[in-house]
């Protein structure tokens, strides 16, 4: 997509979100925040100057650091305390069946495989899987925005897996990993710092920074992965970002761009 086409799509998206919010009687205060994020970032017009921080959309005014202190999140203790129950549910749910390949596995691994058991995706619940993991779902639902900010799934890497360096689509979220099955030889780099996972402990990081992982053990590594909205965001900003990601909006742009092309 050319810069002019990208700019047209950005304007279309921001205006469509504004009109939708107005039509539903919702505040539009977050639309300028959205418009800035659409214009800046890896898939926008103005990329980030930091080579290690290249979100697809770069939203303004948000605290920017690769790693976050888990102690700053009041729900963390309950999450970590539930690890044994979460692990037991995962083991029962996968007894006799393998995990599915993650949709990004072929693109983001240069060895091994990345697998998943998905529970939520931007608010959509995978009912068959979540019924097998009721305690896990209960804990996730108790964490503000965890079911709607992005993905929730058990993420597994086979022995010898390397997930190559990559960036998130935007910087409006933080990502949480809870260690469920973590053999020695597993680690993750975010920006310039590499850390291991530990069973029963959670880490929080900004995945719009460059990050990659290694499983150099002889066993499968499994974590519970989920996203939360960035704590600096206002409800209006969150709403604007959520509406911009609606599948119907992407379809509307496809139809509009076809009409523009046909009339050119």
C-alpha cells in the first residue's frame, strides 16, 4: 500500500469510528488518540525512531518501557496463586489431544513450532475450550480488560523452538505470561534484556518492543498468555481503538477502496 493509500485508509478509519461512536451515543474523545496512532508507527506514515520499538500503530502519551513490574498490578497475586489449578485444567484439557498450531507459527518460527489452546480473542470466547478450563476462565475474567484487549491462550513451544524477533500491532496493550510448564532452557528477550520464565510466576511486558523467545530444552514449554489495555489509557481511548479493530470496519474499507479504484 502506498503512503497516499495508507493515509486515505487512516482518515477513513478515524472518521468511521467517530461516526459509529456518535451514532451509538458514545463519547468521541478518543478519536484524536486513534488518529495519531494510525498516522504513526510501522504501518503508518511516520515510524518510531527507536529501532527496538516499532509498534504497527504508535499511540501517543503512553508510558513506554519494555518490562513492567508485576507488583504494580493488584490482581497478580491471585493469578499466580491459581497456577496449580490452571496447570491441572490444561493437562486435563489436552490429555489425548495435541495443541493446534498458532496461526503465526509458520511466519514467526525458524525452528520448532508454536502451539496454542485459545480461550478468548478480542472478546470472542472459544466456548469448547473455555468449558474445559473453568478456573482459568474465572481468573481471567477477574482481571480488568483481559478478555477483550487482545488474546488469551495457552501458548506452547516445542523443544528446539525459536520465535524470531517481532513487534506487536500497536502499543495500546501490555502482555502477560504466566509460567505453567517451564523446563530449564527457556527464555525471552524484550528489547535489550533477556529473562527466563518460572513456573507459578507471571511477567508483564510491552510487546510493541522487539521480542523473541527460545526453547532450548527437551520438553514443551507452556505459558498462559493474555493481554490487558495499557494502564495510561482512558475509557474513551480504549473504546476508539476497539471500534477501529472491528471486522466490519475492515470490510467497509475494502468496499470503499474498490469503489475509489473503479471511479478513478
